[in-house]
C-alpha cells in the first residue's frame, strides 16, 4: 500500500533502484519474493554501517536468508535489522560469519578490554560478572540483578574490538522477591501502555520469574516491543518468545489518562528511578521535571514518555544530579578510551575535554550515525552530566543531494515502521530536513535513524509532528 502511495510522484525511485541493481545476477525467485529481495539489498546498500558486498540475500516465502561475512557483530546485527524492517519480510535467517579485520589481542588483554567496557556503562553492575576469553570468543559468567543487565552485558561485550562470539552464561538473580502474579500484571500493563503493541492478541504467562509471550503480532517491530516490555520488568529472569507475525493490525487504545500512563511507564522501567521525577500534561504535551543519576536515565525517561499513546510532545526539564565522579583529569581519558574501543566508530583526530562533568568531543567521523554513537558512549559514562558533541561528519565519498534523497525515500518507503506518505524529504549539502507527520514517536525515531544511517548524510533535522 505504501508503494502505491508513492507511485504517482516517485517513479524515479524505481528507476534509481533498478540502476543500482545493474550488473548483478538475475533474481532466480519471482513475484513478491523477488521484490522483497531487491528491497533488502537496497536497504543494505543504503546503510552506512554495512558493507553489502560480502552479503548474499535470498528470499523464499517472505523468509530472508543472509549469507556471507562481515567485520563485526555490530555490522551483522545492523544487516539483520535492515532486512527485518523491510515491508513483507516474515523472518530473517542469519547465516553471516563475523571475520574482524583486526587481530584480536591476547586472551588476557581481550578479557580486560571487555571488563573495562562493562565497567564504563552505568546501567551494568559488573562486580559479579566474570569475563573469560578464548581466542575471539568471550564467555560471561556470574550473576546480574535484571534481565535487562544480562542482555546489555552481551551487547557491550560484542562491541569490543576483536570479539567474534559472546557466550552469555549470566544468571539473573533479582534483588527483590516478586511473585509471578505481580510480574504478570506489570508486563501486561507495560504492553497496554505501548502504542506499538496490540495487547489483545498477546497472552502473558509467568512461571518462577520466566515470562512466556504467546499470540500474534503485526510485525517484527511489534514483537521486539513486546519482548522489551517483559525484559525491562523487575523480577523477570528470562523471556520465552512464542509470538507469531500475522500481519498488520494497528487498532487499539487504552482508557487511561496520559499522565497516569507516563507515571506507570517510568515506574515500570528498571532503567529509571521515577521517585524524583514529576509529570505534568497540557494539551497532550508532557513535561518531565526533577533529577536522575545519569544522562542515560534521562534519555530512558524521555523515551518512556514518548512511547505512551496520544503524547504530542515531551518537554525535558530533567537535571542530572551530582554524583561521585572519577577524578576530573581522568574522566576525559575514560571517555576517549571508551570511544576508541568501539569497533564500529573511527574518529579522526579525536580530542576529549571535560569541565565540571561536561564532556566536549572534537574530531571528524565518516557518517552521522557515528557522531551520534560517539555522543551516546560519552553520555553513558559514569560521571558525565552533559555532552557537547562537536564532531564533524566528513563522508569518505562525495554524494549528491539527489542521490541521498532517493536513498532516503526508498528506505522510508520499504520500512515497516514508517508510513512515508506524510513525510517530505529535503536534502541540502548533505543536511537532511524532514517535514510532515508520522503516527507515533517510534515512527519518528525510525525515520530519524534511517537518515543517520544513510551514506553521505552529515546532519539531520526533523520537523515531523506525531499525530496519534
């Protein structure tokens, strides 16, 4: 349906995609599968995080298979996400091999690198985590308080240079003893509050802290939102996914007020201490005030507010509270090392300075998403109160504004999270401006991320409004 909406005004996109595919072997599949394959290959080619030349795409009955080699776990995850977000894809079979282009340090040094990365993230308590390295494989042993910490520890380890495989043997040992009934109620309420999830089609079962989700969802995105609702709930030790994708169905609403939903969302999310956050709502505009312990908690609180159905805007008046920080002279060095350890980011001439907990970043990167990722790493470092990101985006290859715009339109058109019919795309000297409207904050974020990940983009500004 989205393709039909673009047909009358964007026929040039079809020609551009066809030209981009010139020289490749003819698609042996037919009909819808052939179209999906072309869309997936185009999505991989447009993503600045992925080197698509090493990836072979096949499609059968809406099931996409990815075969080949990539440089890092980050690149593999990005490729799989690109494929899953294409309209018509039912599932993705990941057969990609990770073959890093760097030589892994010795086992002891690699384990130390992983432990340092874990220690730098304020959302993970690494005190009970044991890290072992064997070649390029990392194994995590020990225990954490929440399922969210367990999954985050894997992601952090996977991003360390030289790591090819992560074996997560961590157990979840909640600090509070919660009954299965209370956990089930919290997960169900979290599903109700999420505007991307149709709770009526999902059944929640809890047995000794293990949550099982069964039923149907309309897309992979909805499935991930439902799984996150369980993962972020206190007391959950594991999540079993038995959800099936059964086609789009975006109807559904709750009778709760926006303020009540935002309050419950903040109190549910283990990443946020909601006790010092006040909420006010005026004409569907939510204002959050108070203090949190870290910039990451502030970001999570804002995301929670945006996720509630009916919210038109969120005003951020949250302050990051003063905490015991590392020595002033050492904080900049910690941030610099953390950014340098990230295998997906290459900053030329990286310089990090710090004053009163405010980190300033200087240097240049190849892509807009790298600039944002470097800022996120700094933001999540213990002791950082704010980040002044002065990194400059200098694309390695010159691309015209027309080429960038065509890539953006194609990506928006094929992404299941976004209805691109209400989005106007303007590109001027590599700077992207969105105008128009989208149906949810998640669609807003998806459109923004697509622009960040597109080759040649140096900056992104969104004037999209959220219309529920």
